[in-house]
């Protein structure tokens, strides 16, 4: 088994659980030493992961965390901007504080982390990869999630701009846009009634939610050498949700019937 990230150091924000934990596991399997930057403690710590308490909305907290990475690991090669929160509410009723909190975590947090990592990657002179976890919400409207849609769309704009800024240094900047994925976000939405599973499954041509490791596999690809000529791009991992016109091929076209 090849381990394309052997000798590399990867930082994953929100790496203590959910998609972030799955990303950490994939990068470890590929040979990287992983640092999780998260306000939450892991439910079960993974071997090979250094867990640091860090707040992506606080530049001082991140500066301290990356200084510790410098001391403990001596380098950084991969950054995965994964930390996120959710606040649900219609425009006109959702508070500015909630709207701002979502942007501060997703979009501003991405900016703060990139601001720490980019100078380090350029000084190292060995290239590197930055991957941001966006969402299909960057492409489609989700009522009640205006802040989330805006933040994720902003992350894709930042990805494209940053990719151009650092391409000459050999640093690649890409994004992954997951569709509906079985995480605590989804479980929370199902519990509060803001999402319904049958509604989601009816809109996904593959008729299932993603597994966290399927999102992590896309990150592993973008972090490694197999994507060496890709930058400024977004991999959409959504079971076909955002490309559909008619979600299932009609019988008269000879399509495979849905399960």
C-alpha cells in the first residue's frame, strides 16, 4: 500500500469528529502526521493525531496553535478547512449574531487559517495543499440556511482567488463540496425538523446519504500527488444531487429503476 503523504504534516480544523475525524483518519492512512484544531475534544482519540484546542474565529488562538505546530512538528504541508457550525432561521427572523457566527466560523475561519499557513508554505518552498470543505449549499438555495449558503459560496470564491495567488509557489488550493452526509449536523436537523430524510433521499439520484469517509477520500485525493495539476477547483461529492434535471431516468429511456 502506497502512503503518498509520508513525512507530511496536515492540519484539519474541526478534526475531532464527523467529517473532520474521517479526514484525519484518511490522511493518517496516507502517511501524514495530523494535527486537529478544534474547540471540541475527540470522543475517541486517534493514534497519530495531535489534538489542539483552537478557535478558528479567533486569530490569536490560531496563531498560538500554529506556533505549537511549528515547535512540535517543524512544518506544515496540508491544511483542511473543515470547521463549521449551523444556525437555522429565515432572513427577517434569524438574528444577526447567528448569521455572523456562521460566517465567522466557515468563511472567516478559512481566511484566518489560510493566513497562517500560506506564509509557512511559501517559506518552506516545497509546495503544499489547501483544501476547504464547502458544500452543495454553495450552488443551491436552502431556505432557512441563508448564512450557511453565503458562507460556503464565499469559501469557493476565496479558493479560486487564493489558488491564483499561490500557484507560482507550487501550493495548490482546492475545495470539496459534500452533499447530504450522515453527520451530527444532519442528525440535528432531522431532530429539529428542519430537514426530513425522505425529502433528502428523494432528491439524491443515488438514493442515500454520503458516508463521512467518502468525503474524506476526496480530500485525500486533493492532498496527494495524484491531483498535482489541479488548483482552484471544487470536487462535488453529492450522489448526483446538484446535476439532476430529472432525478431518475424514465422507463422509456431504459433507465435503471430506483431502489
